[in-house]
C-alpha cells in the first residue's frame, strides 16, 4: 500500500551535519573514473600489488576450518591472534607493546573519527602539520576543533615550533613517513626531538603511519611509538600493504585510551569484521609481508622515478618539487600566481588529473601547490600525462 499525498519532510539537519563537506579528493575521483583520464589524483595503491591468490586461499582456509567463528559477531577490540601479531611487530627490546594496547578498526579513517570523538571538544586546540592529511582534517573537523598549523620544512614538523603553540592543545597529529600529501620524511633525530618535546609538555602525539613500509631504500625508520609508548598513539593500516578493500586498520595506545576508544567504537559499529581480521591474519601469520612488500617497493620506486624523470624533462623553470624516498606522492609548488584549482579544470579538459594542494591546509592555504600520485599509472602514461600538464603550466607562466 502507498500513502496518498504525504507531506514533504523538511529535513532538520544537526549543526554538525550542516558543516560537513565532501572530500575534494573523492569528488575528483568521480571524474577520473573516465577511462580517457590520466589520473595522478587518487592516493590509491596499485591493483597490481593486491595478493589476490594468497587472500583467496586465506578465505578458503578460514571459512572451511573456522567458518562459524569467522561469520559470527566478534569482540570490539578485535581478533586476538591478529592483535598479538601487531603488538609483536611494533615491540622493540626497549619497549614492549602489549596486545591490550591494540584496537582493530574499520580502516584508519575510523581510527581518526574515534580519536576525534574521545579527545576533541568544540573549540579544542588541535595541532596539525602544514600541510596535513586531508582525511584527518575532515575527520577531526566534525568535532569542531580549533586547528593550529605547526610550521614545517622539508624534513617535516619543527619541534621547537610545537613548544611555542602547544599550550592547551589536546593533541598533535603527524605523519612522519612519506607524508600525505608532501611525500616528505622526518629524520630520526627530529623524531626523537618531537617525542621528547611532546612528552615534556604532556601533549598526546598521534603517529599516523600508513606508508612506513613503502621505503624505496628498504631501511625502516624507527617508530615514535617505540620511543614513548605512554605518550604516542600509533595508527597503522593494511590498506597499502595488502588491499584497501578489506578496510582494516588499528590503533596502538595506552590502555586507558584504548578502553575509551573501544567504547566509542561500540557505539559506531560494535566491532570490525571478524571474517576480514581472520583472513588477514591467515594471510600474514607466516611472514608473507616480508616477501610481498619488497615487490610493492620496487614497483613504486620505478614509477616514482619515471615521474621524476618526466618532470625534469618537461616542467618549466620556476616549478619545484620534492624527491620522495618512499610512499606514493610528489608535492609540487608552482609560481605564486597560479591557482592549482583553476589549473585542474583545464587539465581535466586535456584528460589529466591531480589534486590541488589548498585543501590539505588547515589554515592559510597555498593555492599554488598540488599533489601527484604515480603508483596506479604505468610509466608511458606517466610521461604522457606529465608532458600535458607541463604545457598547461607553461602557458600560465607566459
């Protein structure tokens, strides 16, 4: 039966909902799905790296041996053997991480949301890098903080600047490894300085590390959580080393915070997929990642070099960029009079896409910046796309 003449609903959205905005990157990705577009936009891992056969075997094993457990509700904090594996992988001789410090989440984006929910009130001061990860800004902004941008240089956050602005701050959010969007990496000495500074100030430090395994030099840098497990909140993810489709991440933090995050997660989704967690554990438990990750590094290093070579050949003088040592991104600075958002509109008309840099700034955006991602584009297409983009930039410099 159908009701006749229903009164149209005038939706009364909450103030929080009214200030929500779509991700710029997600909106751009809708356009870049067109097959003719050479897309340097999405921070998507290459599908060539997905271990499809290995995971197919893991699904079969889990469902045939433990199907009734895998398909049932699970504990909020996550699958015990996987949490123990994560704890062991992050432990060092000086600092042991306990399984009780690990909370499994539905992708690291949920971790950001949960951290915002339990640590941020309206008007809370939150310190972020300049620029910072757009997904974190978007997740935290729901809770209406006061973002304070920490000055940075080519090596990342400046610890001495943190001390000047940290009074009353709830947290500091940082990506030390091959940062999104800049691709920069924080040196070991600065990591220690930052951890010491935050410890002295009693300032919680969030270490977001989705790209740490993707070093082209195969030299893992020390994690800040190992320097101070009582003051550093570590975020990890399986999206970049296995597949993002499984939506599986984790938070490592002191137990009192983990318990509060667990309560917030219970209100959000009760628990992360038990099946997914068991499949990932089955996939990685025997050392698979140590065999698999080097192939990802090699692929990304080659494509990064292809983009750097093309940029060196085609980009006009006056344009600068970094040379990342890992990860998925190259950060570009154009002459100050060029607005990369306007440039994007022209680029899409010429079948090339990238992400403008302005949305990555919490305050005072630099509109002459942009982010290029190279991992999903083969070298020949990288060269073609960079050449097209270079011509568009050169035309604006005349």
